[in-house]
C-alpha cells in the first residue's frame, strides 16, 4: 500500500516550476557623461562601427560610409547602394549596411528600392549582394560583424538576430524589452544596445546568452539623441542622426554629432 496523507494533514503545495532557482542579479545602473567630439561628414549619422584607424560613420541621407579619426578627419569615403541607412557593420572584408526603404524626396535617389535589406559591399562600396532580413524581414536598426557572425537588430521582432553571413540563415535570436532599440556594440561576449526612448534614453549591456540586462547606462534627455553605436578601444561612441520618429527633422539640438560616452 502506498503512503497517503495522514488525517488532518494537507498535501504540500507545489512550487511553480523554476521557483527554487536563484533570481538573476539586478542590472547595475550608472549615469553617463556624454562628450560631443565632432560633426559627422554628411550631417545625418545613423550608423557607427570601429576600425583600427578610427570610426566608420554611415549616413542616413547620403548612404555614404566614411572612415574618420577621433577628431573627425575623413580618412576614406565610399558611396554605397544602401537606402535610408540605419546601421552598419564592417568585417569579413565587407561593409554591411542596414537599408530601410526607398529614399525620400530630401534624399539623393540612387536606387529605386523600398524593401528592408542588408546591403553587402566591398571596401570600395561596390555591391556584392543584397540579403533579406531573416525570420520574415522588417526594419533594421543596426548590423554588427562579430567573430565571423552578423548580428541584426530587427525592429519588427524586437530582437537581435545572429546570422551566418554566408547563407543568412538565422542561428539565434536574443529578445530585447526596452523601447526603440537601435545601435549595437559588441563587448567581450556581451552586447551593448541603444534604447532611444523619448523620456529615458539609455545604453544597456545585454547578456547574449540570455538577453538579460546586465548594466544600464542612463542618458539625459539633454544629451544628443542616440542612434548608431560602436565600441572603439574599450570606449563607447554614439551618434545623433537628427532624424527621430515623431520629431520634425533636424530638431534635435545636437543633430549630426558623434559623441564619446564615459561612465560616471
């Protein structure tokens, strides 16, 4: 005969699955000191990436990619066939541009395409291939080439997709939970992501294995509006595109600036 519940006793309540697991630590919250460094070459920077010589700046209006030093001096410029650029990555011998639709009337019309795609160019700007966004497409707010893989910030999925850059097969997706995710920067197995919330803009460090927020770097509403992001020499840099959803173009006080971010 099996063991039963003695008279007057009640069965122990079941704990929710996983309730006995330790809770992850709360994110470390820090304030940022933002220093404006220089105006971008074309005035509407919406993408950054790091290079040994300095920083690549991708422009949303001209769709040019310019390599500049940390004083803003232009070292090299390529014209790409991206359109409405909202992110970029440099790696594997290529420039990867996040293209978000047909150019508007105020933009130079170089190509009549309205779809979302990643434009893969050689280092002279010649298009090598065009890639649809994995898992059903949608807007792109950055791409970064990290350790042989391409990470894509998908706005429709609200997640960061790791892809094989040769086949564009999705390998993994990390969800994000804050408002208006944008630029990305890899940091030793973690990923920094801009969240351009109108009221509480921030740059958050995410655990790429779980998507958990490790650290929150809080920006001020008076700082330049964050868009593109990169890490160069262990330091974060971001740019203010001057083009923000719901705002009149160019109304950001610091439109066009590239900035350094220090921890307070």
